[in-house]
C-alpha cells in the first residue's frame, strides 16, 4: 500500500453495487480510499454467485469484513441510474482534505456541497463519480 495515511471513514456499514469492470473499479476505490481487499466472493454466497454468474470483490475500511462490495454480473445490463448515491462521513478536516487531495490527484471532477440541497447541512462536503458513474458524497464530520 502507499505511504499516505488511511482515510478514517466513520459511517458506512456496507454497500453492495454492480460495476462493469471489476479491475477498474477495484483500482479506483483502493486508490481513492486506500481500502483493504478482504475477499473474492464469500463462503456464504459463493454457490449462489456461481449459479447466477456473478463475481464479488469485498473491501474494507478496516472496520468490518466488508464495507464495500463490487459485483460483476456477466449477464445483467446495468442501469447506473438505479443507485442515486452513497455518502461517507470522514472523522475530521484532515481526512476530508486527504480524500479531496486524492480525488484531485486522480483527475476526478469534484462538485462542492451536498448532493441534495435539502440534506442536513454539513461543515464541508463534496461529491464525485466512480468509473461506473455511481455518485459518492464525502461529508466532514464536525469535531466534537
């Protein structure tokens, strides 16, 4: 892994979503968040996955076996408009700045503020898209 500090995300139990290219998405999420790869498929779901021709890659921020799961279904045509977005809360200003810096280094288009104007205000937030056009919202958690 790189020498950059881990991004301390504080809220997300897990999120599972379809991608068109597992290797491209895997590289994107590892680079942006320094995720740990935790499993290819999973013992509890492997038989079902093989029957439906799906492949799963599980990743962790370090809290659970998996916090994000990328799924490739080889027969399914994906509609990326079906998932509006997911939001990650980072623990402080430094973590927020670190993930923004990584996104800029990756050449990603960053939009300031919350995805939904009616959402609860945050001290700082921005959003961007992954390679499959899934929206990711990053929210700075205020210091307590």
